[in-house]
């Protein structure tokens, strides 16, 4: 048995033919094994027909419902015939054991001869007819050491001769088994006696029931099963039977012989393939058509002819089939930049590729293809690429989007001379906005829109569409500051472009109004919040005692009609229209009124305004009655001394006391009493320290006693009068009295 195995592998290694299994590594022996390596195989024909005893357990799922298509059977039989023709005519060898176990299907589904363990070579010399010695079947040996009896030619039992026809009889039995669910005509159960009895049935082949065999090859099968070897057709004759004249068989045959054709013949054939592909089984297209086409991709000039066929097969493939059988061949094609038709064809089917390509392969192979398409000079490719990018934008990482994809789109948009390309760039940007970060849109996209050099109507509307998407998208949005300072100033000039239609102009104005309303609404809300805070603070101050300054009862001058336009603009405090915060430049005397509480305590110095009001009273040296009034709170502020011309005396004043005094003497006495209770005047008041401050005060008092006009002059001098007035005010406030002066000299 080992000798038979060594012989079979050795013979197989020497044979080189497309229909003979290829040995890639010769036989190696060890103490326990015999090993050799062949091309990748799928299974034997016996496994495909349901005989899985020699296969792993459990049986692979692919064999559960595996069935051969008619085109596979036809082309497989033709391949076996071609292999036998090579073996008989070129090698002058008889196989002797053609059976399903010795026909192997490679990974592409091609049928190849195997199992040359019992082959017999020609023993005749070159000038003699071929001669193959006959070897009898030895039933004493193990069945595995003998040819398969169910497929053995009748001459082993009848004539004891051997020639090439001995390989054609088993081919007829094999053909019958293919259409009979893998069962041969007779089951001999490895018994040579049964085999001899069944061989007599082949003397009259017309009695054989071949109803399962198709009509196109039934007669040829009857001849192959004839007991007389000379009546059997040879391998070449069998391969030319009209039954094999099928469009699918011819297509597969042309693909196998493609290396013999020139480029012109190949291109004509590839152009016709898209019409043939729908007629072929999908498995044949994936396993037979695509690998044959991929071989042509070595020649870049032929890629535009084969790529459409590959993509057509990819449309019918499942995602698993695409990833396993098609994508590995497409990756090298995706890297081609020439001829330009290749990139165009890929762009046209990019949606298909992205839908079936895993995400990691999209990032590694498909996205670089898109980048190259954006950088090419073909308008159609650029537009197709821009239409595809939004469908795969979710697969682009943030850094790639910012540093690779967007810069290329912006460069193309700003530099292209085609209006359609520019519009498609803007539409593409608008569609991928949802995949961008908000700040990337604000800092990168909006400035880019301002750089666009053209203002055609389609460009304007595409820009408007981008702003509309950014405004209304829940993830993005545009702040009121950006709207007011950048977007609206940019959109208003666009709205007056003469190229716009009325509908387009209306669309822009609707967007502008929407943006304006948002700015108004958001900013009004903010202002209301700020003003509510101010009102709360104002209410808090109003709850505390305040001092009324200015003349609230001053007559309002008439406003001319030209000032009406400024009404309601909040400018009253600057134009004199209101008295809330208005301080007149020249204070005027006000009538006596009820003291209002202020926020300033009474022990502080008089303000500049109060000093000015006090200084204009020029005849304070005249004695006036001192009127007693109800006591006021300690934090009340002294009212300024009013003019005797006041028309409306305050109603809250009490009746004047019976005794009148000289005002100058009264004030000086109060001041002296208060000074006597203090050790010294603070240096911050009179600018001196110690005795110098006391001496200055005494000197001032002497002058005041000698001359009423001197007192009046000091009253007008804010710097000298300030400490005296302050002390006087404090003293009078503590007494709870209000002094009203009148001048005996009048004006």
C-alpha cells in the first residue's frame, strides 16, 4: 500500500496541467507519516455527492445542502475529459481508477484529476503503438489497494486487455452517478464475482435505464458504457459534444484560456460579461468568475474592463462572501490612480462598497480612496466622491475629519472652477454637520463660508442651507452672540443678490427673521434677568432711609416736536426728560417740605450740593425766629436753609416760639458749647494738629463776632466752613430743631 501511495504522489508531482491537481511541495516521509502539499482544495467529488465518511465530525455545515449546478456538472465533465485527453495523448498513461474519490474540487470549484496510485504508463517504444500491460484484479488484497470495482471497466472481467478506453467507461458511470444522486449503475460491494456478473449487462447498453441522464448527453453515456472498448468515444470527442456547448460552459472555458488572448480579445469578452453574469449561479460567479478576473488586474490597462464585472458580482454577494472572496482582491485596486476610469467606477459603486466593507477596512482603504478622489482633476469623480462622503462620515474619526477630510473639501470648494463642484462641496458639508463638533463648526466652517469667492444663487442657497442646519440641529445650535456679530451681518448682503429668485429670497429672509427672533428672544430674557436683579437691589436700597437731592417739583419745560423721536429710548436721564437720577447743574432753592429719610447718617459732613445751596443765602446775619419742630430720627439729614421767599411753608411745622434770638449769636453759642465738649478738632478737618487747630478756631470765632459779613463769607467757603457746619448740624439735629432764617435786609 505504501508503495502505491508513493507512486501516486510521485506521478502527480511530475504532471503539470490545468486539469490535474497541482503539487506545491513534494512527498516527505517520516517514521509515522507520508506528507505532501497541493494547491488549496475544497473537497472530493465523492464528498460533494454525499459521501462524508472520511470528513471531520461533525460534518462542515457547507456540505449539508450542497448541490452541484448544471453548469458546474457540464464544465466539470468537460474538465475531466480534457484532463484524460492530456493524460492519454500527451503522457501516454492510463489512470485506471477514475471515480468520485479521485476527482478533487479546488477552492475555486474546478475539477481536477487525482489518485494516480494505479496508473499504468506506456511500455512501447517511440516507433511502436502505445501498449499498456494488463494487471488483473486481485481480490485477496485489501479493497483500498485495488481500483474501485463500481467504476472499473468490463474488460477486467471479459477481455483482460487495457487501453485508454478503460478510463472512459468509468467516466460514463461517473456521469450517470452525477445525475442519480451519487449512486453508480451497479453496486458490487467490493466483490469481484458480482462485478463479473454485472459486466454482462453492459454488452447490451440499450437495456440500461438512463432516464436520469439529460437528453443532450444520454446517447454519449450509452456509448461510454458499452462493453466493447472500441465503441467508446475518446476524451477529445466527448469534450466536443453539443451538450457542452453552453453559454456558461463557454464563459468558464474562455476564462481559463484567457492567458492565450491579446488585450483586444480580452476587452471584447469582458465587455460582454455583464450580460452573462445574471445567467450564472452566484456561487460560480464568486468562486470561478472573480478569481479569473482578478488575475487580469496585474495589467492595469485591463482593470477598467474587469472591475465592473467584479462589482456586479459583489452586488449579489452577501456581506460574508464579499469580505472573504471579493474585498481582498479589491484592496489593491483601490490604491490605483491610473487609469482614471478605475476611480470613477469605484466612486459609482462606493455606496455598495461602504455597505459591505467592515468599518476598520473602510478607515484603512476606502477613506484614502475618497481623499485621492477629492484631489483628482476629474469633475465627475469629485462630484461622486462628494455625494458618497456623507454616507461614511460616521466612520471618520474626529482627528481625521478635522485634519484630512474637511481641509480637502474646503480646498476643492475654494479652488474649483466648476459651479456644480462648489455647490456639491457645500451640500456635502451641510450633510456632515451632524458628525462635527459644535466648536469646529463655529471656528472652522463659518469662517470658510465667508471665504467663498462666488455668489451665484446655488452657492448662496447652499450656504443658507448650512446655516439653517447648524441653527436647528439639536446638537449644534448657534449662540446669539455669533448670530448677531457674524452670521446675520454675513447673510444680509447675500439676501440682496440679484441672481436670486423670489422663492430663494423668501427662504433667506425667513431664515434671517428666525435668527433675529432668536437673538431678540434670548437677549430679552437675559436683560429681564439682569433688570430683575437691579430692581431687587434698588428695592433693597429704597427700603433704607434715603436723601432727596435736586428739585423734584421743578417745572418741566415744554419739549419741542423734534424731541419726540427720542421718546421711549431710555434717554430721559441724559436729556432732562426725567428726574429719577438727574442732578441739575445749577441748584435752585426748593420750598420747605417734610423731611424725607435718607441713607446718610446725620453726623457726616454736608455734600458739595448742600454747601452750594447754603452759600447762596447771603443775608444770614439777620435774626430770625427759631421754630420748634417734632423730633426726627437720628439718621435724618438736615434740610438746607431755605429762602424767605418760599411760597408754600411746610404744613408740618409747629407754631414759632415766643422768644426770638439773633441767628448769629445762637449759632456761635451752639458751636462754642460743642467745641468745649471736644478736646481738639481732628486734623483731617482743619488741616492742623494740637494747639494750632484750637487757635485757628478761636481766631475764626472772633472774626465772626465782629463782622456778620465775615461769617457770611465763610459760609460760602466750603473748606473753612465745613467743620463748623458739620458740628453745628450735628448739634442742631440732636436738639431736634430746624432753624429757618430770614434776612431783614431783603434781597
